[in-house]
C-alpha cells in the first residue's frame, strides 16, 4: 500500500495480557467494528497476546502489526514508554528481554503493595489476581476494598486519577522506582527483534514543549524511529509541534487512541485521535500489518 493511501489505523491498544480489560481477540473485534483497518496490540512488556490477536485479525479482516509497549527510564523520568512495531514476536531474544522487564515490574508491584499496606490500606486480592499486574491494578485493589471507603472519602479520592498522584507516582509515599530498561536499551531490544521504535504519547509524560523536543533529540541519538504525534489527549498545538519535529528529523509519525477498556474514563474506544489535516508517516508499520 502506498504511503498516501494509508489504511484507517489505531496503533496502541491493550488487553488482559497487561492493563486492558478485554481478551486480545475481543480487542481486535471491537477495533474492527469501529472501522480500524490497521491495528497494533501493544501490551506492556509482553507479546503474549499477539498469536490470539493475529488469529482474530485474520477472522475480521484487520491488518495487525505485532507490537509491544516497553516501559523505560530516562533521567528523572521513571516511566516513559517506547512502542515497538513490526516485531518478530517469536524472537527468543525479545522474549528473554521482556521476561526480565516483567520481573522488574513484578518486584515493583509487590513492593508498592507492601507500602500501601504499611500506610494502612487494605487491598482487594481479586483485583491483583491476573497474569500481568501494574499500578492501575494496585489502584483498583485499594479503591474496591470496602475497608478503605471512609479514608478515601476523607482524602477526596474517588478514582484512579486521584489515587495515583496521592500514592502511586514518583515522590508519592507508596511509589517504588523502576530500575530498567533505559530508553536506549528498550530501543535496542526492539531493533534486535526487527522492529521500529516509537516514542509513545510524549505530552502525556512531558509537559514543557522545549523539554519534549530536547528529549526527542536525545532519543533520536539513541536510534528512535518515530513519535506517536497523533494521540487522544494531545492538543492540536502539541500534535503540530510533534509532527513538525518528526518531519524535520525524518521520523515516523504515528497515532492511537490507547484503548484499554470500554468503561475506561479516558481510553475507551478506537479512532478517537485527530489528524488535524496532517499526513501520518507509518513506514514499515503499514507493511508489517498481517491479515
């Protein structure tokens, strides 16, 4: 397919293999029903859902790029995300690296759970009984336990958006920092598996435009291939700034709605991002989509 004839795409979605609410096949089915022609299942630090998603994609006539979202550290940022697309998801080196990253995630989650208990919270074990557990599940474990209701009410915490800054972000009392991988290491893992590396939702993590561009230049020096310029929470000004930056640097410009769940307060659907009349550049991601 020629780059000027791009399919309708949405290049970030999550399933129960990480912090999504639906099985991989159901994620694909919902994307297809929304008119998505090129999809990426980008579970955190795992490709475990890709085989199921590929089977479902064939059934629904959707092209699926094998992908994952790697969480990484960079300077003072302890949870920046690098998306890997067009991966050889059966690559043994990739799986070994992702297993190591997940082990570090598990260590952090257990330590944060212990910290929350030390702070006097009860945790709902059912919210933590899944294959891949992250901070959203820790938040749910606190929010859903009836013993915490009075305290949460007194602290004005009614959901994840309030609980995170109070307890589960850098500097908060229950937060435990990530130790690996660095962004260059994440990019290297993606490239070793034949993939392309894209910085996910820059303005979700970095507020200042000048800092975002300086960070982008550092990542380009590390081999970054593209930027998720089109994103559900990016403003038009932010989108245009990132698009111009990718154009000037010869990078891919991708986009997504970051689907997590039909009931999610923010990431609840597909095709929810704006292009603002700009032309995405998907390069090998388009060509890697398997039907």
